[in-house]
C-alpha cells in the first residue's frame, strides 16, 4: 500500500487501515493461542501514522536500504500490530501470521532481527531507547540522512535504562532521534500512576534535554503531523511525542482494563471482539 497523505479525505482511509491492523492482530493472536492484544491495539493508530502516512522513509522491497529510517518497537510485547503491518506492506508473507509463535515460525512472541523490517530485538523492556540513541549517533557521525524512531510503552518508562538513554540523547543533542510514548496509563497489572507514577512525564523528558509534544494517540493526523515535523529538523534536541492512548482500543471489554494485558479472549468474547472490529471496518468502508 502506498503512503496516504494526511489530507482530510484520506484520514478515513488511514482509520480504516488501523482497524484492519487491529483485526489482523487479533486473528494472529488467536491463531497462535497467545499474544498481548490490548498493548498491540493501543499503538495501532501510531503505527499507521508512521508506516502509512509518509513519516518513515522506507522501501519494503528493500528492507536493508541504507538510507531507510530505523524503527524500533521497544515495547516488544506489542508486536502483533508490527507483524500485521509488516505482512500488509510485504516485508513478510501474510501466511506467516497464521503460524505466529509456533514451532519454526518466523514471527515469535517478541520481535527478532531475523524478521525483515525489524531493526532490533525487543521484549526485555527498557532497551529500545538506548539502542535507538546509539543508532542516531552513528547516523550523525556518518552524516547520513536517516532518522531513528522508537516506540516506548509508558510502563516501560519505569526502567532506569530509559532515563540513562534519555540523558545521553539530550546531552548529545540527537535531533535525529524521535521517541513516541504509548501513554495508555496501564502496565502489566495496574495503572501506571498506582505502581510508580510517571507524571509529570513531559517535564521529565524536557529536564533531560528533549523537545516534547503531546497529542491524542488515536488521531492519526495529529500524530503524523508531529512526527513529520520532528523528522524534518536538521538540528536541535531529540524529540519525544507523548501519545495519549487507550489500552485495548476499539474493543470495549478490553479497553482501559488492568485485567487485559496478556489475557486471551475466549468463547463469546472472541465473537464480540471480531464483530466489533468488523463493524468498525464496514462503517469506514461504506462512508
């Protein structure tokens, strides 16, 4: 699929793509009998902004193109959305989704660099921003044009290594490093502000030398606008976008619930989840 500029007529097509990715992520998890569905749903709109709205400079037919932007899914447990879009864009055969997490599968429970389009292994939380900062520094030293984008979970931001990397990036003024925080306000078992408060999150990034913006993480146009502007900069500070999202977005019984992190739907829950997503898709296709 070609990039869709975020003009008003195309925003609905981008919303449709996000709904399709959520359904594909659900079916992938059901095929494998495992997976983190709500964490995948919360960043699906951010994923569409990155991969379909002209933000990332990539060539799916050339996964190792030297001038490609690098994307790191630091919250690796949200990989169902990543796998769905890699299949949709042609990085991997769509049949691989039906073999998710099975014996000999190309697509394990967390991203691996053996998968075309995956730049870093992730899943052990707290590593992605440091890896991304190193890549961004390498790009600058080589006077290369590519940028590095890192998607962080907000619960992941409890890791000290995130703030070591943030301090390093701010000190180095890595203008070519863009972090997106999937701010769904839920960790694996509880709300983030109950387990270890992150607020004031924006101020903390600023204190480490970053430029920061916040937006509705389910507004693909808003996310794309912020990221396109950040990508266009040629100097300055690293940039962090706090994308306010809902964990389990689009399936009401999963939304904003501490119970739904790794839990799999069963019985009628499967039918409700499928029917809900199919209804959203049908509505967007018919409008």
